[in-house]
C-alpha cells in the first residue's frame, strides 16, 4: 500500500496513524492539485485531496476510513472494534462537529490563508471559532479530568482525531493553556514519537511559512 500525504492537518493525521501502528506502508509526498497532477490522482481520489491510500486495483480516501483500514491491517484496537466502539464513534462524530471544527476555523484564518495568500484574516470567523473552541474544550476538560484518554483506559484513534489541529496551534493561538486537563492530555500525545514527528525520515517539504499580517 502507498499513502499519499502532505504536511497539512488531515494528511498528517493519517501519517501519524500509519507510523504509530507500524503498518507496512510506502509514503509519498503528493500535491494532487499541482499543475499536471490531477489526471494521475483523480482515479485514486475524485476529490483530489489528501490523504489517499492506494494499492494495486484499489484506493481509499478520507483520514478516518484510512485509519480504520490501517488498524485492521495491524490487528490493533487503536480503532476500537469491541464494546468501546460506540464510545469511540461518539467522540469522532462530536469532535469533528465541535472541537475539531472550531480549531479548523481559527487555523484556516490565521494559518492556511496566510500561508497561501488567499485573503485577510476574518476576525469574525476567528471569534466564532474561538467561542466554539471554548465551549468544546470545557466539555473535554470535564471528561479528561477523570481519565487519561478519551476511550477506555488506553490510547485510541479518537485521541488522534480530536487533536488533529493542535500541532498547528503555534499559528492558530487557541487558549489551550486555559484547560489544564486538556493540555495534559495533549502533552501525553506529544510524548508519542509517531504523533510528535510523523514525518521523521520522510521526504516531506515544509509548509510555506505564515506570512506576517
């Protein structure tokens, strides 16, 4: 299998998952929307987005689906399959609609738009995202004050997914320090090599720098 990736948040999530699970996967840095690349990648992913996992005769796109498949390949409960599965799905669903979405909203304004020169920061969107972050982080704070990980007593994909945008908080500037249990949880994630530096040893050009406002 080959995992096409970039350093952006969702591809990073897929690479971190693959490396944490130690699945036998070939990694290739890709840019499906670059000139001359669309026709190569469209049969693998009609959205021309990353991550995309491909193998002879097939492909899979979307980070969560890729994580599910990789966990099955590894014979791991990182993607829960037993009694904890509904709880994991709950956190994936809630996270993407609340905590992850809020982080994405702010990161897009302060990070993505400034890296690629696609417009000024919309302060209204930043405030909207920050408010959403505070609401969601308050819920996570209460949950994570009682346990180390979101599902059961061990790390799961729910933790990786919830934290998708936190490696980029140096540019997003969300007030993570206001939530000590959430911050402790994220520090536990950063102690995992595959999460802290998923691109170690890979050919993975750095993202463009964030341009000063």
